[in-house]
C-alpha cells in the first residue's frame, strides 16, 4: 500500500510540475514569441519594410508617431487578400 501511495504522490508532483512549466511558457515566453512573429510580418507588409509597432489588436503600424492616416495601420490578416500580392 505504501508503494501505491508513493507512486500516486510522484504522479501528482509530475503533473503539477508539467502544468507549471506549461503555464510559465504560455504566460511569459509565448507572448514575446508571438509579438516577434507579428513584428516580422509587419516588416514584410509595411512599405519600405519600416514597421513602427503593433497595435493591441495585432495590426501593423507603418507610420511613425501613431499616425492615423489611411494606410498607416494595416491588418496582417487582410493584407493582399483582394490583390493577390501575398
């Protein structure tokens, strides 16, 4: 009976450790990876390859100082869909 209890305890410890590592990756590592991927996409989408940031919605800011001019903020999901440029 002691062996079964010990194995159960080790199983619980293992599951909790795996969950902790997964949560750490998801909440601390993945956001920076996702931001980097989006920024690389923005550099490909923005004219001249100059991306100045990414909005909270994940759209590319192609103009400096947060300009609101049409064409300064581009949705990567919609880019090139109508023109076939991508």
